[in-house]
């Protein structure tokens, strides 16, 4: 890093207090992650309250996932070019508008539009991590990044009981008014506390690249998220899959040849970045597998032979324990990252995930069994999500941290969307009729746990091929 960047970093880190910056960014990350579980308690009721088919109302969840996957790497690139703080504020404004549109709507179209705009805010987490790299000294960076990374799991897990309580005791529109209020508070805090960027990467937005990435990712994620419903070999599914792959191949060819690409694929192909991003798919899969299977295990009636009979709010409290653990261990994650490095931390995190699903595969007949598994998942995701951005930031130039962390968040989104589709498909295919209700069998849940174990093992193995000190000599701001 040259002297100009060093001077810029010193100017940027003077004001305001660094602790306040970290706290504000963490709060924004929590609010962003909450958008993913905002409507989870309402899923069963959406066809009735929106007067639409179950197929149509599933888009209330799917659209958020699609927009998040497409917008995250694009917002990262915009942040590197025009200022991360500005882009964070713009994303929060989209969150506010989307929430208000959904809150004022009684039709499925308005809710889907609002949920799509809410999905765009996912980019604030990788942008927040990049801001931390700009403003924090090396000794504080690891702990702060661990906290910011943890918000991706904490916001969704801890927010679920809040959403469940509102869903049970108030009009469903209040969920979106709450989201709008959180967006307003977040935007005000960012404007007051987070400093303007002085570490920018001048250039132009690759519009063609952004459109190509959006089309290609949409095709793939449509296949993953809708394939079970459409039929995996149905024409619509195959068109989405093949079309998405072809567009992404052309997009990659274009990115390697254009002068100012949306994403520098040569940097993304570095072993540390590539293997970390592949492992991120597996960790996203493992995280969302519990979000799909555990609530159903907890809420299904005991008489079905599969469930534990908890109400919606109680089940959400059990699931929320993983998020609480992620938040608690974030300081420990930062300490371990500084002392032993991010790669060993990643190894421990993936091992905890495998252990969690092995445990629940063997014991899942009592509420405390799932509580223990959730605690282990909190440890695994907390360590892993803290390690991944640090590995990537050690391997890429400072001016590409926003885009590179956005790409990592994209891969995690691919993992979560895949888990949602696969777990949902398995549970639906292995259901039996119990008093007129389709109930997943115990074997269905066991298959889901085996799939999550396989994802965890793949991620665990990948941690051993990630270079221990990737290009650290090029980035003296980060401890090697």
C-alpha cells in the first residue's frame, strides 16, 4: 500500500470514535439480516392473507433471495468506486421504500415489490466489512469483522422470535412498518457516525457486466429455488438452468476482456479466494438447513410422530439461540483470528457444523437436543463467517475489498437458496398424510441432516487447501 493510501487511512480513522462506527455497522447488518426471516412465521398464512395461490406467495420469499444475490456483488463494486458509506445509505433507502410499499399493500404484487427492494440491502454487510478495513487498526480489525460477519446469522435468528410474536399478536402489516422503522434508524445512524470514504477506486460501472451477472444468477437461482415445484426436468426449469449457465460463461469471458470489469475474475480465481468462496456455498447451505428443518421439527404436533409440539414463538426462541451464540463468541473469534490466523478458525467452525448435524442425526427427540445442535451451529457459523472475510481481505488489494466480500456474500446466498430448495423438496417428497395434513417423516429429516453433514465435510476439507498466508506481504495493513 502506498504512502497516499496510508495518509488517507489515517485521515479516515480520526473521527468519529471507532467503537461507535463498529456498533452502527453491526446494527445495520442485524437489520439487513432480519429481512430474510421477516416473513418466515407468515409463510403458511400468506395464501390466505394475500388471496393468492401458494405458488405465487412463495415469491414473497424467493424474490428477496434473488435480488440479494444479484445486488450484493454489484453494490460492492459501487462501494469501491463511489464510496461505501454512500452505497450503504442508498441500500437503506431502498429498504425503507420497499418496507413502506409492502406495509401499504394488500395485494401480492405490492408485497413482492417491497420484498425485492428489501433484498437489496444485503450488500450492507460486505460493505460494512470493507469500511472496517479502511478505518480500523489491525489489532481491532479481526474482532470487528467477526462481529459484522456474525450479524448475518444473528439478525435472522434473533429476529425470528420478534417476527413470530408480531405475526401471532398483531396485523401482518406491522412487520413491514417495523422494517421501515429499522431502515430509518439505520440510515440516520450511518449518516451521523460512519465517515465518508477517502479510499476510492476510480472507474466506471460495468453496466453490461452487471446486467449479465443479474441474468445469469437469476437463471441459476430460479432453477434452484423453483425446480422442485416446476419439476427439475420441466422445460421452464431447464431453460433457467441452461440459460443461466450460458449467460454466466459469456459474462466470464467478457469480464476477462473488458478494461474495467465488474469483478476482477483473476483476483477471484486466487486459491485463497476461490476455495473460500466454494466453502461459503457449503456454509450457507449448512446454516439455512437448520432454518428450514428445525422449526418444522419443533412445531409439528407430537401426534404426527415427527414433531415436538411447540408453538411458533417458542420454536423461534430455540432457533434464536444460534444467533445469540454467534454474537457472544465474536470477540473470541477476533482474538483467535489474530493469534492463530483465520484458516484454523475456519477449520474449527466447519468441524463444529459437522458435529452439530451428527448430533441431531442421532438425537432429535427432545427440545433440548435441538437446542444443543443450535448452540453448536452458532459456534460453527460464528467462527466460519468471521474467518472467511479475513481470508479474502488478505488475498485481495485494498481497493477490491468491497467487491470481493460482496462476491463471498453472493456465494453464501447461493448456499442458502440451495438449502431452501433441497430441504423443502426432500421434506415434501418424503411426507405422509396425517389427519389430512402432509407431515414429513423422521426419515425425511434424517436425509436432510445427512445432506448438511456432507456440505459441512466438504467445507471442512476445503479449509486445508486454502493458503495459510495468501499474499500477506502486499497488504501490510492486515496482520499476516
